């Protein structure tokens, strides 16, 4: 009985602590002072081939708040906008590529960006939904004028120089991180760039470089896990962290049932409104990913987060605007 009472008492104390303001020495100055409610994942995989100039342009024209993208490194050291290091899914549509052709981004040369490969018209989705299914089929017209090819990060910055971007450095490479940061500096994008990496070596280097710059960073996979553990044990209000954006997989019913397979586990671990409120009160922006249909948008509209990543930013922008008034995912006051 004593042990049970101690456990219940600790759980109650933890629940109270995470609802209190963080101690002054662990609060952060918010670096992101613009809305990030509508986030185009890889530009918008459902409106054009992912991570292409066409996808980013269409997303920007639809009124997206933030573009999410990934960066890999070519053989000649050029940052290429691409999620997969392998070209099989995006160029081959999931089928094996011909022998002798480039198999990975690291096999490509990008001195002439027009020589970069054209993407497949049928690309398997990483984040399916009830409405979209598991594949996206591009219209034949999108293949015209090279608009369906891979692009460089420089090309994207030139196309949309003042559009906020969330950049994930995929390959573990010191040279790639420095190249990306140099481009951010060259285009004077510190104030509208969120930079980070899921892998710890890249993430650590990015946070080291951030000390000399003013771009924002997002939590690495290790930092997300550590934050969740600290939240569940009730110590998060006492611990500082050095990221500005917290991305988490949104546990909508479809994701919990179809993709995770154990709805109760997904909700227990991922549906954490007190954590989201606490992070936001400390100046951290919270984003859920990746939701692709109105069913999911509607389910999330009352969640205390800052925005949603989606492969269909046109649909999400339309949903947000249709809510009337201030709409969902409004800023919370700092405590």
C-alpha cells in the first residue's frame, strides 16, 4: 500500500508540475514570430511531385505558412532537396532502377541542375490516409519543362527567397550542414529558417552553429524522446532544452488504428495536450505531422498546437480559412 501510494503521489505531482510555468532559467526567447499553422510537407506531395520546385511554388501560391523539406548531398557537394538518399521510390516509383543509372542522391552531380533526374509520375506516399490511399499519381502535364525533376536548395531559395522553411538535413555530413548554413546566410534567411536533423551528429553541429546565428532549430529524434520521458516523469519544467520547434506524429484515429495498430498505445504516448501547452508556454512551437485529409484536420482543430504538416497544403489552407474567426492553432501567451 505504501508503494502504491508513493507511485500515485508521484504521478499526481508530475501532472501538477508540467502545468506550472517553467523555472526562469530554462525559459527560451521565442525565435519564431510568424504563423506556422499550414505547413507544406515536402512542398505538397499531393499537389505536385514531392520536393520539386513546382510543389513548392503551388504551395506558396495557396497561402502556406511554412514549407517543410529535406536535404541530401550530391557527389559534388551540392545540397539537393530530397527526402530519400535512395532514388528508387521517387525516380523508379518503387521499382528497381536500371543497372548503370544513379541509384542514390550521392551518385548525382548537380553543377547543372537541369541534369538532375525526373521524378516518377507515381510515387508511394510515406503518409497515406483514407482519402488519398498509398500512392500519388501526377498529371502528365506536370512533366513539362523539367518541373518534375529534383532541385537544388539554391534553386528553391532563389524561387521563394522570403518564404519560411523548415529544413531537415538528412545525410550525416559535416560538409552538408555547413553548406546549408552557408546558403541560409547568403540568402539572409536566418529569421525565416528552421533547421535541424533527426540524427544526432547533424543536430549537434546545427545547434553549435546556431549559437553564432539567429536561425531556429527543431528537436532531433533523440531530443523528442528525451522530452517525452521527462514529461512522463514530471521533470520537464526543471530541464532546459535548446530547440525551438517540437515535431510529433499526430495520433489521429486513422494513424492510431491503421498505421500504429494499437490505438490505445498511440494515444497514451502521443496524445499529450499538457505537454504541448507546456512547450508552447516556454516559447517552443509545436507541429503535428503528417495529416492529409479533412477528417484528420477536423479531429485536430481543437488541439493546443501551433500547426499541422500536410501533403495537401491547399486543402489545409481551405480548411483553416473556413473555420471563421481566428481559426484553429492560435498563439498561446507565454507564462
